[in-house]
């Protein structure tokens, strides 16, 4: 769908007058736009529609248009019969159409990245597997200036990524690690490049049968969405590159397919992870934390990031606790939590803090195994023990404290929605970077800073 802006006297098409639009606030406009698109679709007003919204401020018009666009998303590439038509071109009237177009441009860029991520999540597993997924990411992101490195199974084995390899042993398609780097701080005239990047890690299980610890058949078809965390990370990297964000971000997509088979990992197996820590695999359906463990270790070893954030459709207990609306947020840093809360308020993708620092029992539970350093099956509460397991792979200082800020987002609820639009997390991550980790233009050096007062000495200040 195409959206444009004009003054009321310049527009043509089926005109819809929207009452009281001039009083709309920018923060309310996206949700209003989503609801209004549903109305337009139900009324079947034709392919070209003009929304006469009076003297709508340019920024509000742009925000409203972003909501219209978001609600227009469909994934029907495999439908062979004609689908009900919705408006294909919408013109929003405003007193300053050129300003509205300028305000809409970055919103459009992020929306297109979210749509791309949603397409990835919607693809069936016979189409999107670790190999084809890596190919799509490379083809999409390299032209935008993102460095893409695909680590295949043989190299993973040489590196020591045995935890991730264990997950994919039962599949005919071996695992992959896709490493992305975007640095918009180089040669941009506003200061030297960021030495320490922000790191993003995404769980990318393209289909999760549970492996030998096989899942019940009911609902297993939804396990094509178990790569939603990696899609959000890939989509966010696309959004940053597409809008030329002045930031340095690295990412790792941990891709595998968890299947039963003659070579599949068994419950009771012990593997040595990339970090050097050994893991007792008590349940092959607790596979996400295994691929993440090696991805977390790799990104720290290779890039020395100041902050590590992972997104994963990890545990049913997170979804049971918070439903489809909130992601469960586990962090070792209060300031980082505050940043995510602010980014959530801006993006509309909500997070809710869960205990991590406070739970000594969870940390003890993941170490409670007789023959290995850690167990991937530490019991209830599942979301908390999974977060504690992942924290074991954050590098430590000499006194045992965490060397880096860490945020684990369990998106099992919002990352597996019933609706067509998926890829939860793209808007959140884009807002986080734009607000806290992006350099200002040289002409805007005096703009208000959003950084928290508790910022660490290794974290860039913009």
C-alpha cells in the first residue's frame, strides 16, 4: 500500500472526512491509524482513498499514516484465490504535506523492516530453514551496507560451538550462525567510531519439534515461529542500516532446526560450549538457551560489546505470566531496564521486568547437576531459570560480577501472535538505538540527551 500527503484542495479519490482529527495527539495517532484502516477495509471504498483530516499537524499526520500502513500488512503469497481488496493508495491531507512526508520517511523505513521480519516469521519451515534463512538475510542486508558473515556447521565445530550444534544434530539442515555488523559511525563527520558496539542476539529455531523430548502434536504447527527473536534482530539491523543510523551495532542470529532423528541429541548428553562451560542436556526441548549460549559467547569474544541484548521465544511460562502483550525482561542493570521502558513507551512494544539479580535460587538451580557445570533443565519457574542459565554466559570480572550490561527478553508471548503481523521487537530495538545509542548530527550537538545518569564508563554518550 502507498501513502502520500497533500493539502485538501490537491487531492482526488474517494474522500473520507475524519471528525475531530485536529485535536489528535501524536502518541495516539498510530493506534488510531490502525483502527481506521480496519474501518476503511470493511467499508470497501475502493483502491484510492483520501482522508480529509483538516489542519492535522505534520508529525501527527505522519504518525497516523504509520498506523494505517501497519494495519495493511498481509502475508498471502501462498493463496491461490483472489483476496478481498483493501485500499492500495491513501492520501492524508495536512496543512504542510512536505513536512509530513519528511516526518513519515523514517517511520516508513522502520515499517518496511518490520514487514520483512514478519514475512520471515510467517514463512513455513519447509521454505525457511537455517540455510535458506541465512541466504535471505545476506541478500537483504549486504546491499544496505551491513557486513554479513555466515558461520556454517564445519566452522562452528572448529570454533567449539558444540551447544548450538547439539540442537541441530537431528535435522538434515545443519545449524548456522549469522553474524551481522553495522557501523554508521565511521567517517560521518560527527566524531570517531564507537569502539565498543551494542550487541544483539536472536534465537532462530526455524522449527522446534522438541527433538527427542518431543512436543505434543497440538500446536506444534506454530513452532515455525520459534525463530521470532532472530527475525526481530535481523529486522532491527535492516531498519538501522536503511535509515543510516549513526551507531555501531553487531548481531548474531543463532539458527537451527530441532528435530528427532538417528543423530539427534539425547536427554542426558553433555556438551562443551564455546565458553568452555559444559552443559548437561536434561531436556532437548530446552534448545533455545543452548544456541543462545554459544551466540552470546561468540559476540563477546569477537566484539567486546558494552551491552548485550538477546531476544528469544524461549519459555511457555513467560507467555503464561504475561500473555501476548508483554515481553518478560530480565536484566542485570537498572539503567538498562529504564532505557527499555522508555523505548517500549515510544514503540508500543511493551516489556515487563522480571527478577534476575534478586534470584539466588535460580542461579543455584542451573548449576545443580552432578556431572557438568550447568543444566539446561533447571525446572520451574522456567522463564527465570532460563534467564539465569543465559546469564552464566555473560563474561565476568575478576570479582565475579558481570563484565557487561545484559538484557534477556523472553518474547514467547508477543513473539508468537495470532495475527498476521509478526516480528515483534523491531520497533522496540530501533527506538532503543535511536534514543540512547545513536550519535547526534554535528548541527544538533546541543539537543537534549536521553542517556541515564547511571551510564557505565564503557557505554557511549550521545
